[in-house]
C-alpha cells in the first residue's frame, strides 16, 4: 500500500461519532411511555425491547429507502428534517400514539423527530476529535441537514473546524457530489483527504471520488466485506490517532 499522506480528516457523523440507534431508542421509549394505545395500533404503547427494536427498524428502513430514492433520482430532494418527520409519523402510528380520527399526534411526532438530533457521542468521540484536531483540520460531512447538524454537534459536543451537510449538494451519500463538498472546501486533491466512517458503503463512496479511507469499528456500523480495501482500519478514534502518528 502506498504511503498515507493526508492534509485533512473528513468524518461521517451518524453512527461513526454518535450512537444514532441509542438516541432514537430513547425517543421511541419516551413516545410509547406517554402514548395511548388504540385498538387498531400494531404495537402497544408498553413495549419490551423487541418492540422498541421493531419500531427502530421501521425508522431506519424508511430513511435508508427514501434517501436511496433521492440519490437514484426517483424522488425530489428533501432535507433530512423532512425525512425524519416522515419516519416519526410512521413510528408514532405503529406505536399507537395516534387519535384514530385525526391520525398521528402532532406533538408526539415532533418530539420523536427531534430525537434524531439528540444523539449521544461514543465514549471515545470527544477526546478523539480533540486529539486529532491538534494535528489536522477536521471536517464533519453528514447526511443530516444544516439545522440538524448544528443541533447534533452542540448536543454531542463535537469539535470541528468545519461541518458540511449533504443539504448543500441536495443529495445524500454515497452520491459523489456530497464528498465533493469536502474537496471543494479544502481546496485539496481528493487523495490528500482521509474519509473516516463506520460504514463501508460510505467509504466506498468516498473512494469513488479518490479520497483515502479509514474504517472505524462501531457496534452499529456497516462492516467491510472481504473485497473492501481501505487505507486504515481502527478500533476507535484513539487507535486511529495512533495510526496517523498523532501524539
């Protein structure tokens, strides 16, 4: 493998730096604890862990499907806020947090949608970013909208030199135009940027534009396959800093 020489580090946010499922689970539990189950609801308001996971999966599948449709050109662009609202409505109905005559409770839906912005950082995230920032410019590159990304960063205490939203490209990763945002803002050749993510699909997208890549293992990520060839593989951000020679 060629020597890895980089001038800036680009980070995925959702799943890589914050525990997205944990934040959504908290929102779902808060929703169902106050919901009044209706006879037609597919899930009751009092959910065990398996019920919470079923609702979480509903959310995740909707976001993945609709972002994919937008990338493929099958749906006009909508920012992540709007997709989160759609997912929250689906989950609220499934959880029984609805008035059968009026549909999903607007307050419950709005509260659940906001849970997508209140995501806890992984234990190593804050210290790892601070350490890496002493050596490299750090750029957040997220599918979250501008407003969602601002709140995410503030809630989790993320340290950036610049945060970029896919909203500026009016598409979603892994569309090359999203990664191009980082190339444009730095003014650097793609091969001088290191894309860090817990999702192999995200890193493949960055590779397609020529960025260097680093996979960081997370419990909720998308692991590499046997055919993936990334530049670095790290257990966490401390390990990544070590591999990049950051003291």
